[in-house]
């Protein structure tokens, strides 16, 4: 038996035994020929993250961007991907939507030195390591990136959805180099965002800024749909600037104002990326809003 060195995505359909997903195949497209979103069942057992088909209403949403490279990759283009990249398979990540008692969620800006999605706003998260549960991996990444130390007993956890993440995010910006399925987990705490903020100790090699967003700000962010054209209409009641915690190279926090327009930037079709909220994060935030509404919470 081949030794398992990392957690990879496995796929099952029509009751066939799960097979390791190929790097160059569309995970979402494996379950639907025409749509960008589908429901699946997922499990993490024996260091395999397995996705299988299920009836509508009985699974977890899995989504890809409308411009996902693997949706448009030709057979010839897929074959031209370097073998060392093709052999990677599809990795598994976890991202934590940490919801405070006063219903705000923590976002972090990825450090400018990172090779993948630098300067992009995302929830804390990273790869799932061998023999970890999703929740344990999420709490570890939360601690490593932000300094927040929470135990499983301190939170209530819920799997919100899955996102097929590709870097670069569109073919117009280059051939795929990374392919992940990101699991977005919602963690509810009994602490306010002010209490959590007081314990923030971000790792400057990973995080360059921190921001707590509420439902009204999230609605403004998700209104800037990636892949669409046209200007974003400002929402009433949302301030034009947002207070964020900047992280110095030494890890010291300082407050500054960030224009709301930066958080409403769309993913560019070409050239250098811009500071923005990632497409997958917007999807997760939309799921968070639906979760709040389902609880009868005013947004």
C-alpha cells in the first residue's frame, strides 16, 4: 500500500469506490455537467477527504467560480501542465469563520510575501495535516495565524460549505499551479469581538491585517461579484472607510482606515492581483448571511 503523505480529495459517484482526484479535473464538474454549485456528502477518514453524490437537500454545498480554470481547460492544455504539478492531486484546506457573541466575523489579510493570493482578505485557515480532524486543523490554523487559542469545547462548530479553489484563479492569468477544496467551518463563541481582539497576536509572516465584519458590511462585500462587470452600488448605512488592525513586521497591531472600495474590488482578469476579498471568501460569507437569516437574526 502506498504511504499517505498528505490529505487529498477522493471522489465517488454511482457507488463506485472512491478514487484520488486528478489535479487537472474539475471537482465540481465531476458531479454536475452544467452548474457551478452542487450538493455533496463529505467525510474525512483514514487521511482521505472523500466527496460523493447525494440527493438535493441532504448534503453540503460545493461551489466553483464561474471562471474556474478547470471548467474551461482543454485536454491539450491539461496535458501540458508540468508532471510535477499534475502529480500533486487536489489538496484539502480548512478556513474558519469565527463568529463572535455580537455576530461579527474575523477576516485576515494574507501577507504580501506569500506566493499564493498575497494581500487578499480571507478567514484564518490552511492545510489539513495527517490524522487531524477538520475542527482540530481549523483551531490549529487559527492559533498559528492569529494567536487565538480556542479549544473544541469553547466553540460550537458547523460546516457551512466547500469551495473549489484554484491558483491562479482564471486561465487568463496563467495555467493552474494549485488546486484545493476548502472547507469553510463556522465557529460560534461566547466572546465578543472586543474580547477576542484583545487576544489577537497575528503571525506577521502570514497575516498583515485583521478585520471584524458584521452583516451590513458583508452585504456590501458580496455585492461585488467576481466575474461581473460594472460599478458596485454603495449600500446605505455602510461607512466609506473601515477600521482595520495593521500588523507590523514585529507583530505589533495598529489601527488604520481602509476604504470600503478596497474590500469591494473584484478579481482582475489579467495583470497583478489587487487587495480584495477572495472569491471563495465571498461565497462563505454569503453562506454565513443565510445562516444568520435562518436563525431569525436581523441582518
